C-alpha cells in the first residue's frame, strides 16, 4: 500500500492503495465515480476510457502509480449540467442504446475534438476504432461527433447561443 | 403520441449517472464472488481438496455441490444443468466451486490452492463428430407440406449442397453480473443483469430451497444482452445467491471478460443440407432441408431455437412442397443459447443460399428470382406450417427499395467495375426478411403490469419487461403518457421487479413492447374507467339537470375533461387528490395475452405467430481479392415496424441489428482447440464490428403508412428482424467473389465469410478457371 495524489474532475484526492491498482478501480471503488465502466480489463474495448492530462487513456490497464500527481477527467467531469457539446449532440442524435460503452465513446471523442476540431469520417474511425459498441450505434456516434464539432465552431465564431 | 423523444436514459448515459448492477452502492460488508470452473471438456471428477483454499486470509467461503441447500439445478426448461458439478464435468467452463472473499486477489489466491483430480473422458467437440455418433439432445422434428421426394423427381432442375453457419459470441459490453444482498430471515434481494427476472427468481428459490416469495429480483437496466442474458444470466445469479446465502453478506460476481466468453453459450452453429427443385424460370417447386445444430452440453433453449430456424427456413418464399427436418446435437462445449434472431438467421441463411444458387445456375440476377418466389398477396400465401400471411409487405418494400437504392443502375455499374478491375471486385445483393412475432411456446405470450398514480399526480409504471438498450422503457413511458393523456415527465418507468409484477416471461422474441405495452394499457384502462366514473359523479354534483356521463370523460392535455361539456375540466394534478378523497383506488394491475395464436409442435402445424415483421436490405461491397478484406460501400434498408412507437429508437434498432448481423456474417469466428478450450476468448482474437466496419453510406428508412392491426398503438416489434438484413452483406461478398470467375462457377461459401473463407473460395475459383482453359485448349487441339 502507498499513497497517491490525483486530481480528478478538478478535485484533489489522496488515495492509499497498492501501487499496481488500475486507475479504473480507484475511480470506481475508492472514489465512487462509476460512470467509467469495466469491459474487458485489457484495453481492447474502450469502455474504461478517461482523460489523463487531456489524453484519452484506458484506465483498466493504467496503474495508479503511473498517474500519481496527474490530472484526470472522467465522464462525470465533462460537464456538471450536460452542457458539453458532445453530451448535447449524443442526446440529440439519440446515440445510446444500452449505454454501457457510451461514456468511453464520449471521452475518446472529446479527446479527438480537442486535437482535431473538425474531424473527417476517417479521423473519427481512426480515433474510435478501439471503442466497441455491441448495440452498433456507430453511425450515430459519427453523426454526433460532427454535430458537436459544428456546434463548437459556431460558438467560437460567435454564432448561435 | 409524442414520438421522437430520445431514450429515457439518454441523459443518464451521457453523464455517467446511469446505474448498472456493478454500480450499485453497497456497504463495506460486500464480498467478491468467484466461480471456479472445469479445465476439462469431459472428465470424471475423482477427488478434490478445498482445505488449503479455505485457509487463505480474507476468504469467507469456498463451496462445492455438497453445500447447496436446495436443488442443485439451473436448467431453464429441461432440468439438465447442474449448478455445481458433482462427479463429472461436461465442458470447459462448467462451474465446480464457488469462492467468496474480501478481495478479488484473495479469491484468485484461494482458487490456485484448490486441488482437483480429473480422469479425462473422450470429448465431442465438433458438430460433425456428434452427427457421426448420432448424439442427439432430444428427438428430431419435421415440418412438412406435400410430397417432397416425388416433387424433387419431377422438377426440371435440382441442386443440392450443404451450408455451415458459425457460432456467435454475444459480447454484451457489460459482462454477466449479479449482486445479492441478504434480507431478514430467508429473504434475499437479487440485482441481476437478466432478461428473465422471474426465471432467475425461480431458480434461486429452488437452489436455496425457499419460497419464491423470499426472493426479489430487480433489474434496472442491462449493458447489453442480445439473448445472452435470457437463460444464462441465471447461472451467475445462482452462484452469487449461493455465496450470499452461505456468508449472510452481500456478494457480487462480475465475470471477467475472458471467463464470460469461455463459460457462456453462443449462437448455435448449424450444419445444414439442402436439396431444391425448380423450373426454367427459377420458380421454386420443392425443397428438402436438414438442419443440424450444436446444442452444446445441455438443452437450454436449443429446441425452441431449432424450431424457430425451421419456421424461418422459408423466409419470404413460397415453396409448394417443402420439408424441414431439425436435429439438435450434444457436444462437450458450453450450452448454446438464445441470440438475437433465435435460429431465424440460421434458417434464413439456408434458403437465401438456395435462392442465390438457383439464380447463378440460371444465370439470372438473384433479385429477379427472389421477387418471383415471394409469398403472394392473395394466393401462395400459406407457410409450410399452415399460417396464412396477412398484410404481406414484401412487394411494397421490394418495389420501393429497388427504386430508392437504384438497384438496377448499380448492378450495371458493379458489372462495369468488375470488367475493368482485376484486384478489386464489387458485389451487390438484396435480401428480404419475414420474421414471425410471438414466442413459439404459445403460453409465454403473456405480460403483466402494475400502474400506480401517487397523490401528487406522478405515475409509476411497473411492467414485466426488462431494459437492455432496446428502448422498451421509453416506449412504455410514451404509451402510458399517451393513454392517460398526460405529459411524459409525469410518468416514470420503474426498475423491473419480481415483487411488483410476478410470473413474467423473458424479455425476448422481440415481443417486449407488444406484450408489456398492452398490459400497461390494460392497467390504465382499468384506472381510467374508475376515474371516469367518479369524475362524472363529481362533475355532476353541480349540474343535476345535465349530468356528466362516465363515457364522455376524456383524458387529454394533462386534464380530465367532460367531452360533451368542455368547461367541466380539472387538471390531472388537482383531480388525483380529489379522487383519493373519494376513495378511488389509484393503482391497478394489467394483463395481456396474445390473441388468436396456437401451434401444435408435434404436428408442426398451426398459427405460431401473431403477425410478421418485414424488411429488406441492399448491400454493396468492395472486395480486395488479394487480402480478402471487404468494405461495405453502401447499404439501403427499408424496414416495417407498423406505426412506429418511436422512430429514433426503431431506426437505431434496425441499424444496430444490421451491424450485429454483419459481424455474424463476416468477421466473428469462434474457434475451440482440440481439448475444448475456447481460443477466441478476448477482443484481440474475436472481432466484432467497430466504427470503421459500418457502411460508408448507410441509408435506413422505415416503411410508411402501414399500421399493424391489433397491436399496441398499431406498432410492430423491431429488435431481432433487422439482424437478418445482414445476409445481404454476406451474399454481396459472394457476388464479388463470383465476379472473379466472371460468374461462370458457383463459389464455395460459408458463414462467416472471413478473409480466410473468401481467399480460399477465390483460390478455388481461379483453379476452376485454369482447368477450364486447359480443357478448352485440349479440346481445340
């Protein structure tokens, strides 16, 4: 056991756990942030995706030791009131079915938009290829990302809102 | 009715607030449960020693079959599935022991210290071997019309062949999971990710030797199920309940992905044989099918699945003399189970192969042969099992889709493309779906509901269906709000709970909204009748000369109104406390059973289905013939859901079903080694579709203006039927392969069409071509 300090969704937490504990379990079990899900435990399915220093990362294979002192954002930290353009677009395009993979999809999409504000279909495919959805909501995921990208651009241009 | 509303949990899904079983907050008494399973496909368990495992610090319980207080069983229909193995194991993954400890690590450490001595027996691991040894799981069955053998003799042309269709892993993102919390006395509260809470409740009660009234099963939502949690969620729930009962502490089992894939059943693989007779025009005259499925080690739902395969072996086509025989075989693999389509895909793949082969034999476009053989509107409209097809939408859909997809132009473009490209070939196919809606075990077509109006005018709807992402609760919320004439935000759909609505059927067979929607409507009709009677009385108090009659009371715009005297109205919020003062009961149970269905399984005759859902898809693929890799260039779908309850949800189901079907048809291949170990037990070895695998151009539409008589708000089921639209992708790939040899030879083909299957097929075609060229050369000389 050892102590680690991480900043999650703007709040600093010090946790005392085994150094090799995956970040996913610290988020879910220690901090009670259950919006990030367990899927395969091997970084293949994407449902455990969070941002570590802004980068989309699989929390199930990321040890707490490796993120000591870092800034982490989970789905709960994307916005406090569903106001993030991706959350809005996701609801508008009626993306979620069972919903289980969706927090991971959104977190990956958020990191993509931060890097590429106007992604093409190919950019989306490349970024989200590792986030699987068994309900097959991909067509709407693509549409929602384009919608959010347009929304962000129009805000930046002082358009709508 | 308000139609285009998002999924009722959409906001919770995108904020991370949606609670799945694994997210339920439990106190610090929670123990982690673990199942220890067989490492042999077939063996005698000679001895075992749990003593060292029990000594591991933090371990609270290590259990074996001797510790089960009740009946050591978890078979859903046939009681042939032992909960914890006694002296024999029949597949790799069969549960033998259970461990509960404070941490996962302690469980794993304890498992390592369990000693088991096995004596291996011969294991049957392929369907071919099971057929050879005639290892039937039960008696074969046949559905038959006419004299097939003499019709085959008379037919101008005949073809025969066999088709292999593969297994499919459900790959619900939320693996099997259950949390049990002990109550007082013998009570146990079960939070299970199950499609069938009533069955989960029943099996736990029998296992623990207690009444069902001691067991409450609750399901808020599942993170995907697709049939994989219809019976096999029971297993994890039974194991968790045993550990909870034994430790008197909350216990949770959440299967690790690889364990889940290894120990749960899959879609049944089939080996089917066919013989077909047809005329010069490609009209089918007769067909003889033999369907063989791999049931795995136990019966589970295998016979119902085989039956549905046999009932869908005609798909959309009228075959005058037709016989289908079905046999389920036993192997030493996990018992195969329900998966979206439930045998329908396996049956349809055979007839679609037949149609495709007939077309290629006659050198005609398969689309032409398909439409020629569709069930007729007025004649040739009775299936091989005697059900008359009413409200046939096949021609309507075909005509609209052939036009909207520009099928004929694209057929020409595909031919042109193929003539001028050597290493890339394109393929195009249209395939129909006709899918029967109802459980074929007729008594299961029933549902219950409990609708509660609280004094503040808020409404809580309980029904027997479970939410697995299909949008059932959203549709139920819409139905309840529309029937009561209130706004949607007044209605909440409760988590499914066996103490609210008992004795339910599984949420399956695509019938969730059909059955539960009607049960909710029935409860609301009862409430409205009571309310109308009292409101008429209350309104009349002021108008003795011109009273309000109960029949003129209407419910709309969040108000209760006398339609004959619209000034006599009261808001719903005001009315409810008033009704409470008048001692009107404000909760009611509802019930529904599907009318006018009946089916004689023994004779293979009757009306198993309330109605049929129809759909069609056109898929175009681009195939790289050097790698076998395909891309779906474009897909056009036109699907019939009657009057849609929710277009957003229905189109999502259609698209998602198609994509899941594409997975089954193309990349999803399950392999076991020669010891019965699953080799494809992780996402790095088992490939389900991801975002780059979907059609580049994906056009999905719902058929308009086709209300379905005698269902909830004239809607139709969705869920399963669209999965089979993916056969158009599979046959488009075959079309592209066939183009390699300029459609001169019938390609070898099976399902899934993996890159390997595609490349081997191409290789064979090229060899055929070379042989013919050599032969031609020799003949010329």
